């Protein structure tokens, strides 16, 4: 996993809430592999590869949309990518940090985002 690759898993809320969270991360990580689309899914995922259009801090969390329900977000990747994602999401939404786990080269953090 590269230093900027990030995997985001979202549960709670609907596809619109998942898309709002993913869009909030685009200013930091660039476009994801795809936006959550399945209206019937209970868990949504997105992967960011941190392409050339991603510049740290650019419009991070700018114009974040409101959520319709609480969303649990798990971000996984290199420690720096996880830190940047957590910072972006806590600026864009009301968030509670539900903890982190670290491995040899990856970190995982869980946040609860509330409307």
C-alpha cells in the first residue's frame, strides 16, 4: 500500500451520506476509485490512490454536506494518510473518535460522524 492510498468503509446512513463523506475527502486525496452508488447497501467502500491531483489540505472538507443519519467511518492505510483523512473528516463533520489500531505499516481509525 502506497503512502497515500486509503481505504474508507462507511456504515449507517444511506448512499447519499456515504457520498457526502467520500466527497469531503476528495480535496485531500483526489478522486476515489468510484463513489458509493448502491442505494440498498448497508456498507459502502471507497479507495483513494492519492493521485497527482490530490494536494494536501486543498479544499479539505470545504463545503461539506450535511448527513441525514450517523455514519461510522473506518479509514485504513499508511499512518500519514489515516491522520490526514481523520483531520479532514473532523473539520468537515461533527465527529467522535472511536479509536485506532496500528500494524507494522498500516493504521486503522474509526470515527462516528453525526448530523
